[in-house]
C-alpha cells in the first residue's frame, strides 16, 4: 500500500521475521519489553501466537526512503476473542445474531498480555502525528482487504487512544490495578501510609508466610534456569486447567524468550519448601515498571500468592527504584494491598455502520460506569485519609 504523498510504503506482512529486528526495535524503543521484536517473535516462533491458535501475525510496517522503517504496529488477524482482556464477545454475538460475520477481525495488541504500552510504534524524530494517521488508516484499509469486520487497538497509551479517537475509532475505558512508588526507602515506608487496619492485614499475611520457613527468592535473567521454567510452566498449566481451561503460551515460549536479550528482563519470584517447588510469579522488567504477568502454583499455601505476586513485587520495585508495578487484569482484592484502580484504554473501528452505532451507544454508558467505579474504589483504598 504505497503512500502517494511521498516515498512512503505501507506493508502488511505475514510474520515478524519479515522485518529486521533492529528496525522494529528502533520504532518500539527500549522501555516496554512486550513490544520488542524479541518478545513478539518468541510468541510466534514458539507456536503460541500463530494462525493455528487464532492469532495470525499481520505486522504493519511503514518504510521511507532507502527502506528505513519509520513506524510499525503489532497486528494480528483473529478468528476469536480469546487472550485479549478487553471483552467484545457481546458485540460479536449480537452482530452474528443479526446475520453479520464478526470474525475475522484485526487486533493491534500484544497477544495474551494485558499490559499498557505503546501500540503505534514510531521511530523517534519522525512526524508522530502524520505517522499515527498513516498507521490508523492503514489498519482500516488492511481490515477491508482482509475481509475483517473491525480493528481493535487494546491497552495503548492514553495519548494514542485519544489520537485514534480523532481518527474514526471508538474509544473504550477500562481499568487495572497498579502500585505506584512514592519514593519509598523500604516496604515499611509504604505500610506507614496505609490505614491501621490495612497495615495490620498485610503484616499478618506476610508474617504467616514467613513463619512457614519457606525459601522465597527473586530470580532475574540468567538466575532463571531451564528447571525453573519447566516447573513454572507445569504450575501455569495446572492453574489454567483449574481456572480458565486454556493455556495461551507453551513451554517453548519461555525457552525462546530466555534465549533472547529479553531473557535478562524476566523476573521470577520462586517459592519452595525443603526443595519442593510451591509456586512462582512471572514478571517482566521495563525501564521504570515491573509488569506482573502470571502466577502458577502447586500445593495451596495461605497467603503465598499475595506474597509472591504483590508484596515481593513491591519489594523489588522499591529496591530498584521503579515507578510502578502493573499487577495485570482484574482482581479487586489488589486494592487493599496498595494496588489502586488505574484507567486503561482501547480503540475500535467497526466497518458495519449499524454495529458501530450500537457499540458507540454502549461505550458511552460503559465509560461513565467505569469512571465512577475507578473513583469509588480509589476512595475506599487502603491509604490513610487526610
């Protein structure tokens, strides 16, 4: 798809391997590991995000003179709505009841990964406004050419969502639970700002785990060995079987990830008792954020999940001077542990005018409800008032 204004060329590829890692990463930047070529390629090479799993890679690439990549977007042709965490099942069902065909659709996202971050990846120094418009319109054109019903950009940065809202996309508001570092020198500094009841609750939970004499360590990068990934994936699979019924990533993904430069960004909180692994929490490290990804556990131990997923993440963030911890999707129980509701965003283009109008009306009401819920939960948060 050439851009007639000058020598720009827009391409929809079939694989991340068709674009040079260095060129992609020059657009993605160093801050967010999930949009790095290595992370997305690991999902693809491992067979986790492929056409077979309903995530057919269709990366969008804008090249300038000499083939220089100026902008990219992680785009996937999807045959379902699993692994997105911005739910549109109701839209699909309503459209198909009315005789429409909702799938395939195009998804601009990081597969199976509900973390906020850039989605319209633009090389620094280039005209961001112009390239944003080109990416937005090119995704729509790609949807038309591929016979997709819609385009969905999930968990973008707020500015990206706002820009897409000016370019024929519907805006959606969501929320997650994030912990913010207020310059704490240690965990006790964080506790000191909580109400007495919440402070006692957290201390009680941490002390209960400490009394068990478990070995809990935070492993980073090369400290994580193949045996850790073997056990963690088995735990992850067992947790999925108990709760969700479908594992999104396979064991090969962790092997692929560990072999890339992003292996150094993996953070695994590992718990065991007398050599018996009990559970582990998988995180990824960004430039200023620890991203909690998933938990896997075997034998149940009271409060171990909270210790490994939430409190050790806070310890790590304070020690390393990180600005925040993103603890993943859902879970109101996180609020009492210092993870406050934080707005998240998505943007949606829908080809059918009638479906678009119905979704737009729904989103108007949903935004009001979500915004009110964010305020209410923040007011009921664990921090001392006044």
